[in-house]
C-alpha cells in the first residue's frame, strides 16, 4: 500500500517523541507521560464552544456545544493507558467533530491509575453515562473511546447489558485495548513495528490499574466478557499496533456472537491513527468517524 508523504512525516515525529522508550519501561513512568496532559481546550475557537464544566464523582466533564439547539451527545472517553490524558490530539479531534456535526460533546477526564484502580474508574464511567441518560435519550447518544478509552466504553456496554439498562445508539472504539493481559504471542512480533507502544510498559500500566483484580478479569479485559446484545459497533484498528492481535480475536468473537460490527483496519497504521495530526490517512479516518455520526 502506498502511503502519503504526511504518513512518513508523522512516523518520524512519533519516533522523535520518545513514546516507545517510555512504554518500554517497567514500571512505566506515568509522571513523565502526564506532562503532555491537556485538560482544557487551547484553541480560542474551541474554547468558545465550551458551555460548562462539571464533576461527576471524580470525573471532570467539559461540555462543548454548537450554537444550534440539539438533543444529541457524543460521550468521549479518552485514552492514555489508564494512567494519563487527555492529550492535545483528543481536543483537536473533538474540534473537527464539533465543527462538522450537530452533536454536543462531553469530554470525560476520569480518575487515573495508579492512584485509582479500574473498579473505581469504571464506577466513574457508569456514573457519567447515567447522567447522560438523564439529559439525553439513549438513541441519541454515541460513545467514542480510543485505546484505554475504547476499553472503558466496551466494558461499560457489557455492564449495561448485564444490568438490563439502556445502551447508546452507536459505539466507536479506536484501537481499543481488549485484553489487558497481553499474552497473545503475536504481540511480540508487532511490538517491533509499533512506533508508540511496547508490551512491557502497557502491561505495567494495566497492572497498576488492575489492583487486586486478576489482569484478565473482564472489568479490564472486555474480550473475556460477552458481546451479545451490543449496539452497533464501529472498530478502527491499526496493523502496526500491539493491541491489534487481540483485536483480531475480538473480531472473531463478535462474528460468533452476531454483533453488528463495522471494522476498519489501517494498513501499516500506528495506534489510534484516526486521531493523529498532520497525516492524510488520519484525516480520512476521522472523516469516516464524522460520517458515522452524521448518519
């Protein structure tokens, strides 16, 4: 597959950022990762879209809206290995979404590990979604999550189904972590191609979040739970991403459990590619997500 010139610029930038080096350590240096956290929009145009900030349990929600009155919500759960985030790339993606759709957006900055464990983090996500249901109809809610955020929205849906609660209309998961144990032997091969993540550091982060839970508990490893009854699911996956081998197993499980799933695989793409800046392929991926929202 022929890539754009901007693809090579992006891969060069990713190498210079040194994320791979950080994610190659155990224990992972979560303090260093957090230096790039961005908790509020930087751009003037996006700041103008902020309508309110509020707290649900220990989660900080930034609500953004267009001038038009509408009753639709994107609940955005960011990635960051459960130990950091959100980052600037999340806000940049949100800016494109709000410019091109008529959705309200809640950016959810949830509590992070190691200070907070997965059961508490999940409790926060549950509470945020419960509030969303009080303000919006389930059929008008779309969940978007990348990486660890993708993990959190998948486990949220599993809990909602178990508890016979209303699920959102659509779920869009971008490079979701589906198995926190990272035992798939194919991961070691992909690790050599992944420009951002390495198994050692990601596994360290997941262990920090798991606390007393076993690492393959479905609370943090959704592949070990059921997907029967899932709402329409959109997966954006990347070939050169250590989370990809487990996602391939997830796709097989979704087919077995007859989930209406739409799979987009970025050929030779890095982790969370639709949310990355500069790259032409990223812009195309984000446009696909925007079209899903519009339709």
